[in-house]
C-alpha cells in the first residue's frame, strides 16, 4: 500500500536535501568533490550556488599562495589573505547551513558571474 507524505514533510525533506550539497561542499577538498557528485545525481539551485561559491574561494586561495614566493612581504600578504578567506569560508558555510543563497562579501557576486555555467 502506498504511503502518502503530507506536503509539509515533503517540503522539509526537499529543503534538507538541497542543503546537503551546499554544506558538504564547504568540508575540505574531498567534501567539495563529494558535493559535486551529489549534485550530479540531484541538481538544486542551492547546491549549485554554494558549489560555485566554494570553487571561487578555493581558486582565490590557490592564487593567494603565489604570494609565498616573495619573502617576508609576500608571507604577510598571504597570511592576511588566508585570514580573509577563512572569514569568507565561514560566512559561506553558515549561509549553506541556513539554506540561504547569500553570496560571500566582496567576491561572492563575482564568483556567481564568473562560474555561471558551472554546476548548472
């Protein structure tokens, strides 16, 4: 016999599944890759949004590591950028946990525009 799921429970389950990809994408590189795999099986706008945010944060971090080539001054710049990226990561993670599609400050809108075709 088929079970009928009340609409309120179906919506709550859908929101939880939408947030899963978003949350997992912020948990290390392995979590990001797992988020991509999960997103391929069930594409959601929240998941795609946070995958793009995390991709942007990761690539910005990789670019920031080039500062390490320059002694002293480059190391200081890298440290400041690492602190800033950690703050962006934290804000993105909090947004993912809430299920919001709030871009990270300063670069978030750019990430969405630059990676618009990715994870669509």
